[in-house]
C-alpha cells in the first residue's frame, strides 16, 4: 500500500532555503533575510529545521546556537523549497523521498540548480532520494493522508505537456498512491506565477476538513472565480463527506503597481503549531481567529508570521518551506 503523507501528520523537520545575493531577493535582501530568520526561529521552537544556504558561515551568524537548527551548503537559483524539495510517501510501511523534476512552473525562470538540489543535499537525510521523471511541485498538491489528492487543473494542464491529462492523473495516482485526484477548475490569485497552486487556495487541515479562500467583494477581480471554486468544493465535500471552512480574502496589496498574491491558505504545519501568514491588513485578525477556532482542542498553537516581504516575490509562508515526515532524520 502506498500513500502521500499529509502535512498535519507528525513531522521530523522543516526544510527552508535561505536567500542570497544571487536570488531574486537581491533588491531587498536584508528585508528578506529578516523574514526568513523570523520563520526559522518560529519553527525551531517546535521542531528541527534544515537550512539550505550558499554559505553556512555567513548564514549561521543570524542565529543563536540551537539543537533544532541544522545547515547544509548548496547554492540555489531561488528559495521556493516547497516546489523543489523531495516529497514524502509511505509504501508498505516504509517512507520514501521522491525527487520530482522542477522546471520553475513551466519554464518561467532558470531553475537548473533548484532541480538538482535534493540529490545534491541527499547526504543530509537518513533516507535515499528517488529520482522521478515527472514534473511536480509540492505546492501543486494537497492531500488528506488517506488517498484524496487535491490540485488545480490549470497547474496540471501547464506541466508535462508531452502527455495527456488522463495519463498525468494516472501517473499521479501511481507515484502518490492516490485513490482520487480532485482537480479544481476554478480559482486563482493575481500575481501568482505558479498557474494556481492549490496551496494558495485550498488546504486540508485534517483528514476530512478543507480550509479555502473566499472573496466577498463583488468588485474584486477574484470574486467570480473564487465563487465558482467554492461551488466545486461544495460538490467535493458532499461526495467525499468533507467539511469546509472559509478563509477571508485580504484587501488588495500592491508592490510597484502589481497586485500581490496574499493568501491565508499558505499556512504551515509544524508539530504542535500552525504558522499563519499575515500581511498587515485588517483581515489578519479574522484569519487568526478562524485558525484558533478550528484548532481549539487540537493542541496546536497559532503563530502569526508577517509575510509582507515574501509576497513581493509572489509567494508566501508555505511556498518557502517543506515538511519532512517523522521517520526521515537529519544526518
């Protein structure tokens, strides 16, 4: 039996890639580094964190000694760990790390180093990394740990262009042990480079519950698409006995006249907590209260993380991190 491990299951560590001068963060590198330091310091209060960095000696200076903090040296193109890191599955009670191909969301950017990262740092893991000749990003899939994998048709349509949609679905089921591939045909965020990654729109918080972004402002450009996405989720919930929880849409946030893809769906699970992205807007408090209400009695702290800098590069908290399941250790 094979299955994709859910993020809300027990973890061993979180992986993150630290920004450096040759990444797109260079225009506001100090600001970006501060944001990443805050994320890492929040993570290591709960579990281990492996920091991929171009120069360990320089990056270590930003942190105090901590038994949960580990470093590995590798120079990347960028810092979107969610999409270029290995993905964990369980097969016959054995955890495996799958390294899918990464082409920077359909070849939009240079990503050769990012694509090679997992195999180059694999000595940091207690398990081998298995190469998979199929393009797949971690942010493109959500799952409930029991065979339901949620994605978006826009993202799937723009990857692996040499094969048909039915073959793509069959391969996803094969690689991930999925019973059903649930593809949302609607929903997007302005400023998103990923062709509508599902982790910006709708996320499993447990085996039967999905949190998703809604838009109440009829004048907002997202209103119609997110309304249609909500209708799709209602149908999925009815068919698969799922619960749905709404998350608010933020006020429009701009940088250099471009609307940014701010979303509360880009939260991060760690052991004992959920880290929730915030953006300095009035909806922050509402979103945090929803998470607190949802997680009441589940022994998870709700930790706000200011991600105003991250969205300048069109991603957020979940996008710059990758979870590794309990049973995968840092060497």
